[in-house]
C-alpha cells in the first residue's frame, strides 16, 4: 500500500472519530434552531463522519486504478463537505 493511502487512512480515521463529536455538538445546536431546513441540517451533521469514512475507504479501493482528479476529489471530499456544512450552520443562526 502506498504512503498517500496510509496517510489519508489515518487522517480519515481520526476525522471520523472527531466528526462524531462534531456532529453531536452540531445536533444539539440544530435542535435549538427554528429554521425551515432544520431536518436537512440534522442529516447533514450526521453525514460529516460518513464523508471521512467514504474518503478513507474509497481512496484505498481506487488508488492507482483511476485518474488523479478522482483521487484528489476523494481526498478533498470530507474537507469540502465540512466547509459547506459549517457555512450552512453559520448562515442558519439567527442574530
């Protein structure tokens, strides 16, 4: 197994565990919101650790078999998803 796959696997394993804590805290915040898309945010919060698992397992399965843009997309997947989720959460807070 190559070094990029191992490093991504370790980062994704840590990200999945930390994502569980992040999702738990986000669910608590979302439960107190009164926005119409509250249900979508709840599902999106639960998908944060899932994206790390998909990235880790997906890269391990396809590395060396597919084009480099797909590999880079799998590496970036959980980080981009997390960024979009955080921006959605920040936009949902009522001031």
